[in-house]
C-alpha cells in the first residue's frame, strides 16, 4: 500500500476515548526501543511521524494513527522499561488488556521482537497472551539488517521456539527500518485482514 494520507487522531487511555467510526485497527506492541515508531514511519512513508525516542517508555497512551481514511494503527505503550513505576506499569497493563480483549475493530496485532536476540520473558508472555485470545499475530523481527542473511533461518528458529509459535494464527517477518526489508510483507499481512 502506498500511504499518502495519515494523521494522528487521538491518544486514549479508556474505551470512551477510542474512535467510533468502526474502521479496522491494527495494534503495534513490543518492548520499549524495539522499533515500533521506526516500523510505523517506514510503513507510512514518513521520516518522523511517529516519534522515535532515545528515551524508552515515552508512549504512555494508546495512540491512534488514521491511515488513508481506511484504518488505524494503534501504537501501544512499550513494555519492559525499568524506569516506569510498578503502579504505572499496572495501569498500562490494564489499559492494554482492556483495549486488546474488548475491541471488536481490532483485526490483528503486530508484535515486535529484536531479531538479534532471543525474545525476552515479556516478549514471550505478550505473544502467548495474544495467542490465548486467538488474535491474528504478525511477529516482526526488527533490526534484521544487523544479522547476516545466512543467519536468518537460525534467528527465526530461536524466536519461534522461544514464543512457542503457532503457525495457525501467526506469521513471522524480518524487518529493517534501514533497508526497508520486510515492508511489503507487513503490508500484505495487513491487506489480507482489511
């Protein structure tokens, strides 16, 4: 998909603040600093639309990006960031759980993991939680330009084994915001669910 038109329409913390137009939504989840903003910017052909930050944990609300007047990307607060208080982390968890488990417009979740490392305990928990709710999951292994092409199969095996990958409702794509590798595959997955 060629994106010409995108706007950040709202930040929400509760269902009463979500969009009401009934258009499809795709949530982006992942650890702080795994590259959610970079992925969003590549998908929508913008340099700094979704702000990338050297300070992890910046996103603290559900941010709804309206794309081509057809659907929304929903940027979810990153997890695994130590400087956020336990209380705030619990509030994030509740906000994310409410959104993901009750939102009929949600067509799928794009879950980001770092291609260079074994998925963290939180990555595994997130994947298994999404799988438990039967949501279509696209696992996006980011920073893939940092691993040799010949090592991608090995990295894919490590990721799939760690999360207990279920091919019935999940797909895996290697992605690089530097080379744009994986961009088309992510769009194909989205298009198939629109």
